[in-house]
């Protein structure tokens, strides 16, 4: 994208550049310098904006990876149990006859038989349509 902008800039500059054998009067020369400076400044500003957007995107991606890693680590050390020792997991049946289980502490998700029996919540903690 930057190179495209640079091509546009250089095309504009060569279009407004006087032939080598033409003498410009001081005012024309001054105008040309002003225009050139303005185009260069615009180009630099656009590049700075693009760079800033790229940096934000990269920081956002890094933060997301860090959050995922923290969540995975949290899930690794979570015993998925309440203080009273009962399962901290709730279930939700869907219309495709699957049951989704979710730990209320760490947000870990299990589908159907992925959930170990020992962690199975009581029936009243599983919502959704009965099958
Ligand atoms: Zn958990």
C-alpha cells in the first residue's frame, strides 16, 4: 500500500516537474516546493497512520493470545469444584441433543461425554429441552 502511494506521489511529482530546459520564475519555483513539501507530508502522515493501525492490531493480537494462555492456565489448575466440593459445572442441552458443560470458575467447556463422570453436575444444574 505504501509503495502504491509512493508511485502516486512520484507520478504526481514528475507530472508537475518542469522540463530541464525550462527556467521557472521564483514564485513558480516556490509554489512547486510548497506543493512538494505538502505531498511529502501527506504521504508521511498516511504512513504513520498505517503504522499506528498495524501496531494496534499487533498489540490486540498479542493481548488476545495472552488472555487465551492465561485462561488455559487457569483451566489447567482449576479443580472445577465449589468450596463445598460439589461440581462447579453447569450443563445446557441444545436442540441437537447435545449437552454443553461449562465450569463456572474457569469457563472450561466440555461436550457430552467429554465431561468426566466425577464432575457431572446434578440434574437440576442442566438446563435446556429434555430429551
Ligand atoms: Zn474450572
